[in-house]
C-alpha cells in the first residue's frame, strides 16, 4: 500500500534504472531504491506501520471520536511544520513560530477587550503576527544575525510580553459561540480543514509558483540565485512573514477551539514538534531540498504516536521518549540514505 | 558598449582603478590578466551584479545605470559567471529558466513546467547541447554539461552582449570544442562578446581584439591580428618578473 502510494506520486525518477538484479532479494532492494529516491518514503513506511500496530492494539483507534482528537492535534503541527519547510529550504529556522501561535490569540483578546469588534481584532492580531515575522526576517537579512538567534530572541520577548500583559492569569478566548465559532475552531473538523488549506497553500507556493522556485534556489546556492537576478533577501523576508502569519492563524483557531489561553505555555514546546515533523519527513537542514508532503506525513505520524500511546494506556510522557528516539533513528536513516543517493548518482 | 574610468574597491582592496574599455558591435573582445587582476569584478559591474564606485557605462552611446542584473538584461546584456550561477538542487530546465520562468495565472505566477520543459528541449536541441535528462538535477551533471547549460541560459533570450567569465574552465577537449563552436555561432549571428580566459590559444581562436588587465587597469589594447601568443606570453611573464623582483627587493629591505 505504501509502495503504491509512493510510485503514483513519483513523476519521473531522476536516476537511470539500474540493471535488473536477478537472484537477489527484489523486495528489500526496491524498497531501498524507493527510500533513496523519494525523501518521504521512510516516514510513509513508518507511519503505515504505526497505524497497523495501534489499530491492532486498541479497537477504539479507528473510532470517529479518536480520529477527531488526532486531527486536532495534527493540524497546528502540520501548518507550522509546513512553514518551517520554507525556513529549512532556505537553510534558516524559525524558533519563534510556536510563540507567535500562542501570542496571536492574546493580541486578539487585548484588542477585543479594549472594545474592538472581534473580526477586526483578529485581523489586527494576524497583521501583528506577520510583523513579528517581518522583524525576524529583517534582523536575519539586514543585520546578518543567524535566524536561530533572532527567532530565539523574539520567542523570549513575546513569551515575556504575554506573561506581563496577562498578569499571569488565564483568560477566556472570545468568539467561541455560534456559526463563527464552529467555522473558526469549534467544529470537529474545523482546524484540520483550515490546516489542510494553509498547508496546501504553502505547497503550491513552494512547488508550483515562481516564488517557490526562487526560494529553493536561494536556499540551494545563495550567490548563484543572486547572480541570476533573484531578489534573495526579499524572498527570505517574505518566508519569515508567511510562517509567522500561518502560525498566528492556527493559534487563533486553536484558542477558539480550546476556549481559553494560558500565559504560562511556552512557544518553544510548541515549535519543536513541527520542526521534528519537517525533519523526519525528509527535509534537509542544509537548504535547497524540502518536502511539504513529507512534513504532512511526519505530522500525521507524530499525531498517531501521541494518540496511540495514549489509548493503549502508556503513560503520556513516554511520548517524549519515543519522539526523541524517532528523531535519532529517522535522522540517522536520512543521512545514510542521502549519502547512498549521492553514491548512486556518481 | 563602453565603460569609462570604472573603479571599485572592496574594503581595503582596490579591485579596479579606472578601467576604460569599449566593445564594438559584433566584436569578440578577450580579457587577459592574472588572478585577482580584476577581470571578474569588471564583468560583474558590466552585467549589473555589482555597482562601480565611480565611472560610467554607456550602451549605444547612452549612459546607463544598472541597479540589478535585470536592468542589464533589459539592454540585452547576458552573463556566464565563473561559478556558473547554477543551483545544484534544481533540474536542468529549472536552471535554464531561473528568474525567467514561464508562468500562468498572472500575478499568482504559477510555473508552467510543461511549457518550460518543451522550450528547454527545443532550445538545447537547436544549439546541439546534449543533456541526458531535463529532469536531472544539475548536481548530477558533468562540469562540461553544467557549463553548456550556463551558456545556453545566457544565450536563450537573444542576447546582444554576452559576458563570458572563463567559459572553458575545467572542461575536456571535446566539451570545450563544443562551447567554442557555440560561441563562434553566436558571434556569427552578430552577438558582441567579452570573453575571459587564461588559455591564449582559445582567445586567439575566438577573439577579434584583446585587452590586458593588470592591477585593476587596462594596460594593453591590441587587435589579435597585430600580436601573437608569444608576444602576449612574454608581456605577462615580464610583468610577473618585475613583480617578483619588486617583492624580493622589498623582502630584502625588511630582512636588512
């Protein structure tokens, strides 16, 4: 099943077909070839395996209620992860995205409680989220501060701002009633549908648009992209703005879904899982190569793992242990596979 | 095209100190000079990638100000950079169309990959460049194939002035013959060219005129017909000897 899905998506393999191997184990070999050629292959295989495992262990795994829980967990990881793909393809990273996700509902709340109509308050919050991205981008590009450090700075700045401005107290998120609430977060499938829409948007942007090609080019070889006349700095800044915007958007949806906001939540806890999703999905940290599809599958896998461990009655915190083990295994596999791929090309 | 009194410095390093250079229509001009003499910097200024500290550039007797590579392209100036300016992770056709993509849906600028592939195949066939697969990543190609793609990219859009920074570097005999033929073909079609190369045999075979650049200035301007490889070699070697001698004297003073 995994194999069929992969070869259907495999448009035209870049490698010339090796001569047929007679008398050798055909299945492991073709699986290996697949894993080398398609960067998403590893995570697809592991995901399918985990679905089979958990569905055998717990009959409630396939229940609608459980699937809703799962997709609500997956939605923000998928979207922020797709945003991180834009960063990683540029050989940058945004650690503040999780904090933007947490801060934008507070922006909304502050303006709303100050008398601004809810719709307008949300619009302002989204603009402010995008502005955080702009700050990240300009510091990285203009002042040449590594994005890891810049976004660590904005992460802590806005974490502190929220703590102080909220007076360390939880608040109720407005907009949780009626059709508005249903569309923007409360409806069972609301966040995942918005998530799929935003992720698809990022996929089209990265893989189908001129802007995306310029982004990949800038991450692949910055000087060459500049020599070809691509405005590499502007491309980078826009990517920082886009990830901040989508993170802020998902943050508002999730706060409406949950109904309240806790100022003590840390954006760092939130941003790391999407980065893991992107990385185990097959996106390289070195720039120039990225897969949004792999990130989506990576997010689904993490969602299945988190939920699956829960329903088979494993203590919740084991999730972190397994997440750690999976990072190590997946990354080691990816490094080995790309070395193998490089060898096969020569 | 004409460049007058072009100067450029990078921090404390003076790359160009008042270069004057002209390129007649349909002419092939060769630039000769040691590493670090300023040849590549000059090319990067003429193509709009770098801005000169002083001096002016004229195209067809009109002064022009290039703020980007795009501005220069608008005048039909195309470049093959020394580093080729290819993106290793992108495919052959994506590189060929980089920053000149064929798109649809107007402002959304979605890529028309099918059209780019077809145009790329057609164009590479026209100029007889052989690439195994348009879908292969440039990373997987040989040095010569990469060079051919870089040249093909620069010539695809009816360039009037072509700047070639070491177009034959790191190429086998067969591959450089192919590029030489490509360059001659373009020259016959009336494209003006500036070629940087360290191999005098290549330059004498390709160029109408030669300029020697030494320490950021054009020191010799001669028609190819009026000089010889021996004369040019002697000129460069004697300059090198002078520098060597000056260096030894300076060293002598320090140790004394």
